[in-house]
C-alpha cells in the first residue's frame, strides 16, 4: 500500500460533495474536489514541463496562496521533495539552499524573478518559474494546458517528502529531511489528540513555509476534510472578523498578544471556537490568563520543532498548565538528561531528547552532523533544555545554546525572565549572556516596558534591586537595557543571537 502522505490525506477528503476546502479572503471557495484536481494539474506540470522525478527537490519561495497549497500537494503526489523557503530569506541564504539541495526547479515570486534566475543559474538549477499569487502570468497559461488527473506516486514511508532548512542561528542552516511517514504519523496523532471532529473549521493565518502552518495546521484540517479559512497572513482585526466562523485557531504567542490588544476581541467573537493552540515560541503565563479571562477559552500550548513536528502537547481534556508544554504525544518518547546522558529527576533541568516515528531522518548532506545529533539508542538531541513537574508536564527552559555560564555557574534565562516579567511596568524581557572579561559571560537583561504609569517610572536600578531580593546574586543581570520591542522572527521567536551580536562589546 502506498504510504504517500497525499494519499493518506486524500483518503479523508469529502470528494464529490462540494465541501469547501480553502475559503479565501475574497470569498472564493476551493472545494476538496478542486484541490485534488488542481494538485493533479500542478503535478502534471512538474513532470511534463520540468521533468521532475521522484526524489527530486522542488524549491519554493512564493507567497501564501492556494497555488502554494496546490504546489505543495503536487510535489507530494509526484514523489518529489518539497523545499519551502521563508519569504524573508535573502540572496545569500537562497543561494546556499539552492546549491546545497540542488533542486530540479525553483519557484519564485515575479518581483524577484531576475535575481532568482541568476541564483538558479549559479546553483545549476535547470528550471526557474515565477508564480504570481493572483493566478496571472505566463506560468498559468502553460499550467492550464495540463490535465487535472494524476496517479499519485506510490511512495514508501521512508521516502523523503520535504526538506526544511532550520533557521540556524549558529553555523550553516541545516536541511531537515522529513519522510512521508514522519509527516503522516504526526498528522494522525495530532488529529486524534486534539479531537478534530465533524463541523470543525480552521482559521489559518500562519505562513506556510514552516512546520507550524505547513504541516500542523494544514494536515490536521485536511485529514479532517474541514474547511480552512485561508488568509494570506495574520492580522488581528481580520482574525476578529473571521473567528465567529471558525472552531480551531493555531497561532504563535505574538498572535495572541496582538489579539488581546484589540478592545473588541471578546468572548462573543470566540463563541463558536472549540480550540486555540499556541506554539513555536513560549506563551507567557500572563497571556494565557488574560486570554482565559477575556474569552473563557484556555489556550492549549504544545511543543515541537522542524526536525520532527510536534513532540508534546497539553491535554485536550484535562488541565492545561500555563508555562508548560504538556505531556509527550502518543508514540513520542521524551527524556531529559544531564551532561552524562543520565535521566534527571523531577524539577531538575536537563537536555531534552526525543524519539518516535515523527522524528526526522537526518540533515541533508550532513551525515556527520546527523550522527552527532542522535544518541546511540536513537534519540534526537533537540538542543532544548527542560524539566518535568511532579504531574508529568514538560516545561521548556530555553535552548541549550542560550544557557548562560557566568563565573562557572549555570543560569537559565527563562528563570530570570519570569521574575522580571512579573515586575509592574514590564511588558516582556529577554535575558542573554554577553562576553565578560571576568565572568566569561555576564547576565544581561533586555526589557520592554508597558505603556502605563508603572512602565514610565521603571528604571534599571529598580529592576536590579527587585531581582537582588528575589534570586541568587550571580543570576542578577549586570546590566538592563530598555528596548521598544524585542527582535523576533516571523514565527514570533525572540532572536537572542541578534541581541548577543549587537551588544557584544558591552562589557569589553
Ligand atoms: P522551529 O524548528 O523553527 O519550529 O523551532 C523549534 C524550537 O522552537 C524548539 O526547539 C523550541 O526551542 C521552540 N519552541 C517550539 N514550541 C515551543 C513552546 N511551546 N515553548 C517554548 N519553546 C518552543
């Protein structure tokens, strides 16, 4: 039996019933039948025009649109490997991806066609095609010459379905190789765990070059044969308009913060909602509680990464604990170990390792790196640090590379950030280690003030004095900088590497 992910998704498509699949912002509806047919047309285009064969990579940097969805599904159907790229990536990044992955074809946006052609040529990519998200241009004339049926390639579970380059804050970005089995296992698990049901409608405002929007959101909705309110990007006001028509929403924490800034974001807006899911970056407990108070809904936080989709989730039924990412998902084994690989006890911080059918096959073209990142007994070293609480809930304490070692002592930034965030007048904070001649690294805090009286009066001295009475002295920041906002990437992750680089001379 084919283990092609597309076939697994399609087995649940409500075909022949005119059920909406993608409902676009202009009201246009693409049914499940349309989706199947258009994905077939794109698949024929890939094979007939670009000579794409199973196993070939197809690189994509186009805007979020139904065409991007058709293309993704078409790549699966052909048995090729989907390589999506963040639309923020610049020339030197793209050039690296193209020369590393050697795709058969590169789909770009019309605005960047000239430079894309040059990059593709330098990297030896045979075909380069621009796709306009409005469905106009030469590509579509050729596309509609193709027929709208296609026999999906019979992939094996271990065949590659996608390569996603990780953001790689240090060293070269790494291409995580994900198989059909990796993706389908995780999709089926999440679909069940979050209890998708008849009548569900997903509001989709995430980008689709990343695991969250491309896999988690799309696959669960498609497996359910549900309509997707498919929006080009997140916009709080638009979300408020659409939420009454939805039952499930997935977002990064910033989306929730922005929704709460809107006065007309109320329980009434959320009255048809069944589930709000957050992930990709830590959700502040403050946001969790404020959301609960405003809407009556409890955000469900989960944890995962490019290299394996989702690993843990707060329960659908049962207590969702703020500041935690819940329990290991069924079929996923998670352990937390110390420097010697020994499992740590409850409330002890260590390195998170995971194992399961969802965990990726390795890094593209990097066998050495792949070997380093797996233990002998097959666990993947996530690079995250975490701890268990007494009830078995997992908390993420931060990335191991963000761990600060000051005067030989370990400091976990999250612990300090949590204390700072509770000081009146603080909106949010980020704590990093900066090079220091004496201590090796000096704990340094970056704080965004609230726009209120407390915020206006807040000073560095006040924060430091407060911390001195709350936490051990070696953990107290040597310096506090006030910023108007923290640098974040599109997935809402605070880019601590930017802070470290920009402020690296502070103590020199
Ligand atoms: P990415 O591969 O871009 O999805 O990034 C994965 C990383 O995001 C993980 O290794 C974690 O460091 C972080 N992450 C994902 N979900 C959460 C969460 N719920 N809480 C804290 N960190 C998270």
